[in-house]
C-alpha cells in the first residue's frame, strides 16, 4: 500500500513540474503585467505544493518550514508588485489626463 502511495506522489510531482513549465511559458507570452503576475504566482503555489509532497515522501519536517517561509515571501511579493503596479497605473492615467487637458488648451 505504501508503494502505491509513493508512486502516486511521484506522478503528482511530475505533473506539477510540467505545469510549472507551462506557467513559465505563459509568463513569457503574457502581454501585460497582470498576464505575467498571475502565472508567476501560480508557479510559486505549485512549488510550495511540490515542497510539501517532498516533505511527506522524504519524511523531513524541515521542508515544511521552508515551504511556509516561501509561501509568506510569495504572498508578500504579490502584494508589493500589485501595489507598485497600481501606483504606476495611476501615475500613467494622471499623465494622460494632464496631456489631454494641455492639448485642449
């Protein structure tokens, strides 16, 4: 029974590895920042799941700590990048509004 569990976990690891590669292709292909941020976040989440599966397979609790730390850093990175993107977008809109008002004058 334990052997079947290990085989299923290894298959899950392989599938997650393929999915991470596909999300990285989507990141490269994305045209806007949001089309690039979402796949990067998905790849990070899948990396966390891979760490958790490896923790179970290898019976190592230290990997759980690493996965938790990586999850926190990934969350903070998404929050910071979203905040920066919102600020850049507001500034761009403000510049466009100022330019339009100058063109009308």
